[in-house]
C-alpha cells in the first residue's frame, strides 16, 4: 500500500496527517487522492461513512488549492449540520501547516450574519448544508464563479432529505469547467440522475463493491412481534454486557418512546432526533462519544453527524423505509478495523424486506434466537466475575479495614462467601429473569392486538390524487407538503407512491390544518390540481386500503421513503416531545422490571 507522500501529497499535509495518527491511506483515499490530483475528470465514489472519505476528497483539494488567492475555490455540500461541522473541522486539522488556507462552515439554524462576515474575510474552502448554501448564494455573500471543485458528500442522503432543488441551484451557478466529486454510499435512481445531469464522463472509484456493506459487520435478524419488540431489544442489551450501540428508529416519536422506555428501565440510554435543540443534540452526542451513554436511540438523519468508530452493535428497531438506508445504518459499526454486529428486529410481515437488503450487502442475515433469561444471567454473571478478577486492589487504603472484615466473615467457607457476594450483586437480575418467557415462541405468534400501536396510531393517513405518473417521488411529496405551511416542523410518516395517486401520513394533530391548507392554497403539481382526503384507518387483519390491493401496496412500500422535513437538519425548535406509555412498557412492567441495575459510569 502506498504512503500519503507517494499519493502526491506535500510534506505539510503529510505532517498534519501524522499528528492525527493517520499512518496509511484507506482504500478510498488511495484511489481518489492521486486521481483528483492528476486529473480534472469528475469523480463518482462509492463510499460509506467510516471509509475515510472526508480525507479522500479534502486532501487532493488542499494539495492543489491556491492559498494566495482568497477566492472560494471549493464548495463541499453535506446533508446535515453535524456532518458539515465535522468535515470543516477535519479540513482545519488537515491544513494545520497550511496557514493561509481558510475554511468556513455554513449551516442553517445559526447566525447567518456571522457566516457572512467569515465568508467576507475570504475562504478558499466552504463547507455547507444545501439550504444555507443557497441562502448565502442568493444574498451574494457566497460567490461560486471561481469554483474549481464541488463535492457532493453523502449525495444519496441529501436527496433523501429532499435537497434536490438546492443541489440544482448550487450546481447551476458553478463554472462549467469545475471538477465535481460525488460521494455516496448508495446509488439509487435520483443520485444517478444528478450524476448524469451534472457530471461529464466521471471516473468511478469504490471503497469496496457498490453499496456493499463492510466485511467486518455480521448481520443478524431477530423475529419479533409488536409485543416482543421492546423486550427483545432489552434482552439483546442485557446479553451483550459491553454493548455500545445505536438503535435506529424511523420517526422522532418512535425514537423518544424507545429511549424513554430504556431510561426508565435503568439503561444508560438517550434519544437523538430533530425535535431536540442543537444544544441538546450536541450534549447527547458528546455523552455518547464519551460512553456515558451506552445506547443511543436515534433517527437516521440525526445520527449522520456522529463520528464514532467503536460501536459494538447497530440495532434496527424497525427496518428503514428505504432499504438502501440499511447500508448507511449498518455502516456505523465495523469501522476502522473493528468488528461489529448489525441487528434487525423484524416481524413476520417485514421478513420479506431482508432479501433485497441481502442482495445489496451481499451477505446473509443470520436468524438469531432472542436470548433466554438463562443465557443472559450466564453472560451477566461471567461479566461480573471478570470485573472482580480485573479490579485493582488498593492495598494501602484497604489495609486498615481488613482485620475487622476478616473477623466478621471468618465463619463463612470460601464457597459460601462466593455465593453470597455474587447474590448480592445479582439477585435482582436473577429474579427478573427467573420466570422469563421464551420470547421466540411469543414472537412467532400473531399479535393478538393486530398491528402495533406504535407510530400509525398518532398519524393520519391521507390520499392524494397524484402519483408516479406525475413524476411524484417521496422527496417531492415532502416538498409539496412543506410548501403548504401547515405548521412548523410537521412530522411526516410513511409515504406510498402509486402510479396515479399516493398516500402519506402526517401527525394527526394537524389533520384539519392540512385539509384547510391544501384547500386554501389550491396547489398544482405537474399541471394537475392537487387534492387530499383523509383515508379510513385500516382495521387489524383486514380491510383493503382505498384503491390499492395489498400486493401493490407492498411493492410500493419497498420504494416509499419516510418523510423528513425538507430543511437543514439543524432545527433548533428546542421542543422535546413527551411520549405516552406504550403497550410494551406496560407489558414489561408485568414481568417485574428490575430497574436500575446498570450503573451509570
Ligand atoms: P470518514 O469516513 O471520513 O468519516 O472517516 C472515518 C474515520 O476514520 C474518522 O474518524 C477519520 O478520522 C478516520 N480516518 C480517515 N482516514 C484515516 C487513515 N488514513 N488512517 C486512520 N484513520 C483514518
């Protein structure tokens, strides 16, 4: 493998990399750096987070930047504030010994005047989220006329979040002869369209096979139903005594509920989603990085900016709506040479979604039984014994107390002593799992309550009279909904795009406002006037949805995308939704919840 110097990087950059502990280039760096230095040809890179892609695009730009000119020469677009800040900080680190190179990071939800002042001083490199970058271009604070490089980082995620218009607007004002570097973990149709529209004969490089997951990740699935989903999650946490994991959820509400339940049950857990203020999110991420939080429950978008290399597990509390996102999620573990496990909790209905994912990751999911109480006790017990074995004894401090202790315990044999101290630490655990049910049997049974109460109960499902034939896709539908200004920060749930009509869910508290907004605005889409109607709730186990047979709906499910607000993911609303109690929680209580057995570190 080549060294950084052999890839064509100057000494000042090499020195900064050494300071950062980068010894050898990663695969994507080895492929992209010499290519971008030697040629102005556009580049399409298949790379996930964790592969070293930030350095792969930043280093060749730093190598060639004209530090004597103050003009903006490179603009790097990234989907979230967190990721933009991380990239900006990385570039500052890489250019530590290039004193004239200036980087400005711009993102929504922060003071735009300050960002304008920073741009005015002259930054050769600008890192930004799409929305704020467009704002700054419109205000003429950011001029892209002399741009030599445009980087689209996590292009799939930017398009997922509905930023297509913003990408178009930025790319439209950059010079023809710039070099475009597009990095994406997945290449759905929308990303290919951007490449086709804006890139000239791009060379393709890859950190592995297209869309393929890391070799260091094993993939498991656990069969659950809505009754056993949460208890199964707890058992997975309990059996893996050193768990350090992200639990991915699809909606903010689901995220908050799962986190609340875990916290209540004594785990070091917290939630990360877009309803938290930026300060709250920063604080949660910091605690997670420091491992003060062991289990982070997060939405896909909120977790994007987290740079953590040593996760033991990624847990899909529910599979993502867009199956490509599974690769993004599982790519958070098995990084930097570590091994990791990606777990999917699936019910009978969702099992069918595993096959298409297997085709993408080119690996099989291993069905894994939900651990039994006995297995958990065994693991926890051995963990405790390991801790005892490895604990350091401070001889001098303990010395003066020992004679009394020895005397008090002199009656007990070695065996009795061991049993007693293990029981002291362990009784609550043992009693909790003493009569634990076999969740595998329960999971294979249908839910007696029909569908889970989770998300759909809080959402209203709407019919809308436009569909795929009108060029509707999830991102455009989210854009259309947001354009109606129903309320700030409306939560959008599942989306089903069919040929001539579609369905979407929004927070049920805003169903009347949504009807009123669509009626008042009389929106048009692809030349058709748009109308929406509330659909009847589907009853458990039966009842067709309006206009679509079940087969069709399932097909569309695979393609539908969970809606997120179309804006920079740095919403600073500061609201934290409270969540009510759930079925699972109530059921779990019945099994006797053992409370705070996991001590905060
Ligand atoms: P990225 O994919 O750019 O988010 O990088 C993932 C992680 O790997 C970050 O923590 C980087 O600091 C680290 N990293 C990137 N390149 C290297 C390298 N060549 N050697 C060691 N660590 C690296």
